[in-house]
C-alpha cells in the first residue's frame, strides 16, 4: 500500500509518501509545499492545489492520511488552515484517493505508543521506523510521515475502530 501523509497548513503543507508492504515501511518521498507570506490567500491555495496534484501524479498513492484540525485560540489561523485543508481534500478526492483522517493524539499513540508524546519523540520514532540515518528537517514533514505510518498501522484493523469510538465519546 502506498500512503500519502499530509500535514495541512497555509504557509507549509508537509507531505510524506510511504510504502507499507508486509509490515515494513519504505520512504518514497518527503518534503513540503511552501507558500510565501504576504501572498494572497487564493494564490496560496492554488499553489497548494497544483503542487499536491503534481505530487499525487508523480507518486501515485492509493491512500491519503491527513491530520484533523484542532485549534484552541487563534480563529484567523484556524480559518486559513481550514481553507488550505479543504483544497487538499478536494485534490485527493478528485484524484480518486481513499482519505483517512486522524487527530494528533491518534498519530502520537500509533507512532510512539503514547498519545502525549512530544514533537521530538514523534520525529525520532518516525525516523527509526523508517530506518533513516539522517534527521527529518521540518516538523511538518515529520508529522506528515507520522500520519502515513499511523494510517498503515490503523487501516483495516480494529485500532481504527477503537480510535473512532473514543473520538465519538469525546464529542
């Protein structure tokens, strides 16, 4: 299974493409789509849409794992990220991909075994699971790869059902 993990944002969209075959991970690509500050929102969203379509076309994933949004305070930031996330979902849907959504807590639990793991712990476990020697430079990229790993662990298993039940109870 080839999974595209996406950490949505307006300034930076992290992505990671991972193959998961017979319980083993292989990193295919990773990086970010970056849009310059000061650029109009509609131009930033178009860049995200166009670049993501190119990534999907190049790497041909069958599944997409994207982070659900969670914001406490800054509504302006939440709206901008939600707009970017919407165009990301549109791109994935238009390309016929299966889409799965996970909360940060679910990703941390799946990758680190602890839902309150730090960013540093997630980055290190992600690197170890992929057998990488170098560190992943951007948090957004590491988060995207962790999302792909989470989906590999959860898809087609009772873990995903468990997470969905917990999420429903929390609402």
